[in-house]
C-alpha cells in the first residue's frame, strides 16, 4: 500500500515550457487536492476534485490545469511555466471533506528558470 | 474559516524541555482543527485533529492539543522534546464557511537544542 505517490521528485523548467506533475493514490479515496508550498507561506490550494470527472478551483488556480479521469490519478498541468511557479507541489487524498485526514504525497520540487 | 495564525516562524527548545507551538484561528462557525508535521524533504502527516469531541486531543509521538473556543486557540504541546521532534509544524482549520477546505497557517519550524 503505497498511499499517495508523486512524480517527478524534482524538475527544472525553462520559462514558457510545460509539464505535468503526476499524482496517484491507491487508497480509493474520492477527494484529491493539489497544493503549493512556498517558504513562510503555508500551503495554498490550487485545485481539488471530489471524484472522477469532477474538479474545482482552489485559492491559486491561475497557470494550472487538472483532470480526474479515474479515482486513482489526479495530474496537474503547468502551461507556459513562469518563475512565480517555482515551488514545492503536494498532492493529497481524503475519503471525504470536513474533519477527515488528508494523506500527502512526498512532493515535487519545481524550479522555473 | 478566515485565517490561521501561528505565532513564531521558528521555535527553539532544549532537549527534554516543554514544547509549545501556538495556533489561533478565526471562524464564525464550529471548526475542525488539525496539526500536521513535515519532516525535512517529506510530505505532511497528521499529528492530531479536533472534530468536536473531546477538547483535549492526543496525537502521535506524545503531542497533544487543547481546543479553547473562548480563546480561538488550538496550541500544540509536548512535555519533553526529543531530537527527533525537529520538523516544521502546520496548523490548519476547516469549516462550513471555507466549504471545508483546509486553511493553513504559515508553519513553525521546531529546533531542538542538545
């Protein structure tokens, strides 16, 4: 039982390039989340999904896109990378919202130069 | 939930001393409250959570936190710090106003002095 896995662990992008951050969970949880973590800022929600085929914007969605075709996978797409997207990205999964625990992946460190 | 404030971006304590990490939140409706820990180069994992049962919540690794509604606080404590407690700690809140999305504090890095 791997929980939540993320790939890649680290990536350097040039300004204007695109990439997809992968997130997979094997817990059969309906809710999935993408966060970014910037130093001294806590976590900010980018997008979330309440089940396959359903996604919604979080606090900081600009410059990102997501899809949720299966329960297991929730990829995050960056189009036209900008230096402001340099961050650590975390994916998380939960059975439902409210007081439920979110289970986090190990993160992807992204550097845009 | 509107916001979460963690007092002190860095807290330094000696090994064996009391650990106190402060968290205050703003919420006009009953909240769920969480403490997560992040060890270096790892994801976050749940330490403990308050979900409207007992106000004193016990978590993993000897940590506990008390929900005080009148003070809108959820401070994290541990009686005796260990070197292995060195990590960053995040407080988070969710409620109906935030559509139950987690609102996160900025984090407090706990430093343990030998």
